[in-house]
């Protein structure tokens, strides 16, 4: 008998740093996000169709694979990256760690804002709208003149096919 998998739609996922702080301003912190996405892709848990890592938030368009659930992948990603970002702040004696101190029964620090946004991309029109929105984020923020000039983004992949991080898959529809 064949294994039955729930096929989930491609999703637009947004997560924000707690307090909208600029924790991802440092490229080594952006690299933590990239490493985590590469792990999920290499372990065939997700396909990443697009992404952008801003200074205080991220956008990802991804498809869950092989019987995993979107919620499980997102929770794993958020927990792992929060831990790695916290470790980086501790390792570098970064005083900003206190910014993330919370008085919660289940944690001492909160790196990501609670309840990230996840939207099902039910057709190509919505996919393209979200893709353009995320790729123009760095332009609107004044970080670059053209979307494809921003390094921590998939815009160049859609512009000329450059897959700098080796983890992107062109969207092929649901």
C-alpha cells in the first residue's frame, strides 16, 4: 500500500524579530537563517521558492514536502533559529540580548515575535503578488536600487537564474 501524504499548499511565511529589533542587521545572523533553510531543503522537508531576509523580519515562499506539515517545519525553523541567534548574542557578549529578555513561564528570552504569518498561495496571481512584494522590500527600505542587487534574497534567482545559496526551486504551481 502506498504511503498517504497530506499535500499542503505553497505558503508565504513571514516572521518578525521580537520588538521589530534589527537583530538580522548582522550578516552572520542572516546566515543562521540561510543555514536553517538549507538544512530543511537538504533534508527534503521543504522546497524554498523565494525568500528575503530583512534587518528585522523575513519572508519565505515555501512548499512542505514528504509528509511533513507546514506547522511542524515552521515551528522547527523558529525554535532552531531563535536558539542559534541567542547563542550568537551570548558568544559575542552582545548587550542587546537583554532586549529579548521576557518574563514568560516557558522561556527567558524571546527572539521571534509570537504567531508568525502564514498565507496559502492558492494561485499563480497571489504567488506573483507576494513574490514581487518580498523582492521589493529591500528597495523600499533603501538597502538597494534594484531587487536583484540585494544579496539576502531570491530576487537574483528570478532575475538571471543565480542560485547563490543552492537551495531555491522555481515555483511550478500547486
